[in-house]
C-alpha cells in the first residue's frame, strides 16, 4: 500500500478506501491495486486531499460522496463502492453524470440487520435498557410485581414498513410469535402474503393497528419524515417503534416528546439523522433503547460486505459488470 494515491509507482489502479475496510476486502484489493486508507477520522477535506487520481472510492454511510469529492478524484474515477446496502450518502446522480458506477452490498447484511431489529423489538418491549441501567446504577431495590411491565410479543400485531429484503426477513423472524403481520410497501408482495399470511395496508391503517412498527425503507426524499408527529399520534399508546433503517425517516423530537408523555409505548433505534450525534431528547427519553448503528455488525456480515465491496471494485476496474450495481 502506498501512503497517497499520487505516490503509486506502478500502473496498478488506485483505490481510495475512505475510512477503513476489513481485511477480507483489503486482501482482495491489495492483490491488484494500490490502496490508500483514509482512516476512521478522515474528514471530508482529508478525503479530498487523498482522492486525486483514484480509480475507485470505497465509501460507507458516514462518507458523503458529493460533487466535491468526485471532482477532487478526477475524470479517471470509475466506481464508488459503498460498504452498505443503503446509499443515501452517495450523490448517485452526480456519479452517473460523470460516468461513475455506484455499487452497494445487499443480501449479505439482511439477516444481521433483521436480527438486530428483532433484538431492538425485544429490548424495547421488555424495557431492557432502563431495567439494566437501574440494576447497574444501584436503583434496583428488589423484585417488584409492578416494575418494568412491558409488551408481550406473542400474539402481537407486527407492522413492517418497507417489505424489501430486510423487512421480509424481519417478518419471517416475527412470524414465530403467532400474531399477525401487516405491512406497508410501494408494491404488493404476494409471496410474503402467501407464506406468512401478511396483510398489506396503507401506512395510516398499519400505524393504528400494529403493536410493533418496524421501519425498513431506504432514506430518500420521499421517505424523509415518514414517521412524524401525526404518524406517531396514530400509533397505539403502548406500541413500539423500531428503526434500523435510517435516521431521517423519523422525527426524533416528536418521538422523544411522545415517549416523555407516555403517548407511545417504547422505541428501539439504531440510526440517527446526524450520526454520530444523537438528539438530546432521545437520550433523555424514557423507554427508549439506543444503539450506535450496528445493524450489520456481525463478523459474518461485515466480512461478506468487505468481500463484496472488493468484488465490485475489481469488476469495475477490470471492465466487467459489477455484481451489485445501483446505477
Ligand atoms: P430493499 O430490499 O431495497 O427494501 C426496501 C423496501 O422499501 C422495498 O420493499 C421498497 O419497496 C420499500 N420502499 C422504498 N421506498 C418506499 C416508500 N417510499 N414507501 C414504502 N416503501 C418503500 O432494501 P433492504 O436491503 O431491505 O434495506 C433497507 C434499508 O435498511 C436500507 O436502505 C438501509 O437504509 C437500511 N439498513 C440499515 C442497516 C443498519 O446498519 N442499521 C443495515 C442495512 C440496511 P418496493 O419493494 O416496492 O421497491
């Protein structure tokens, strides 16, 4: 590996790994490319310094791939390979205008993310964060028949918003609770309806019916603020909101307020609009489980994502169709 792209001494293509990539991907890239890593603390300015001459950029959800970075890289740039399935951090249109391919890492993180949504469902339903915090901080004074009463998931109504890969896997996992599965999606999913007995509803109806609402749509202009004050008000007073998709889908201030007023049962969140900042209202809100964007964070998933990123880069640089082209 060279220390800067411009320092490459051979004719191998150069890859800028914006922040960090697991060894499973680095090994594949380093076999035939010059690779530069920005490091976990790489600022947008630092990335613009490193980008000139890059043939490929590996990005992740924290890296804004915008016109500035694309221009800094230069006209030889062939691919932006995102280490994520969501690609709201990438200006896809600007890439397309410059003839730059964009790829993502679907499928290999579906199980991990759906499992985390289920974990958040459990944790929020049974108030695990506050119960554990009380225990650790010395506030547990003994068994209390009325303490930490939560929602029993068996027989509950599960509302899946966005019945794509992760939404479907989540639906499969919660099907074991023998309740009902309702879903809101742009297009009907007859297979899921057939296999899981899921019922497609409009979002408003789903919100009024589900005990658990789990979000699985991408962050787009259309889905920004999907769950705002009005939508939260439509939810049952004991319902749980789970968000492992993207922060901008939910009005965090409205959610914090609803939790504070007891207008909603609980929330389990993995993602926030301006990560790594977490709105103070959510940090202070009761019955709110907060995780630091770890949806795909299993060894199996992250290693597979790293391999996929490398495969996409190597395909594009080799002149063939990358396996996970977004545009
Ligand atoms: P996917 O297979 O593309 O599924 C997305 C689903 O959302 C599709 O079913 C799509 O409907 C639906 N959808 C899109 N726009 C919609 C709208 N405006 N209204 C209603 N439904 C809409 O994607 P995925 O692999 O399941 O991933 C989903 C999202 O999860 C990603 O975009 C990412 O943001 C997030 N994610 C987070 C983590 C994490 O670490 N927390 C990890 C992985 C993924 P159609 O089927 O009709 O197109």
